[in-house]
C-alpha cells in the first residue's frame, strides 16, 4: 500500500521540480521573463523572490532525491 502512495508523491514532486526549474531565470532567461521578471531582475539584481525560488527548488530537489532512493529500496 505504501509503494503506490510513494509513486504518486514522486510524480507530483517531479512535476513541481520541472516547473520550478523552468521558472528560474538563467543566463538566457527563463519562463520568468515571460511574466516580466527579466526586466525587473536586470535592474535590481537578485530579488527576494529569486532567492526564495532558489531555496524552494533545492528543497524540492532534495525531496525528489529522497523519494527516488526510497522507491529504489522498496522495489529491490
């Protein structure tokens, strides 16, 4: 019963991680430029929103790694 719950959680976490990575503005910009983030960040540098987005991306990335390891151990 725990494995299907972990699989669903893993899929949700992976979709959130993809969304967060696409929202980050890299060297060439990102999807955040579509929402007006590119002009604001070029004038002000690193904003609080970007720092929070970075932190959230790291937390979700760690959660993705944990769910991957747990699923791998459960399926062996």
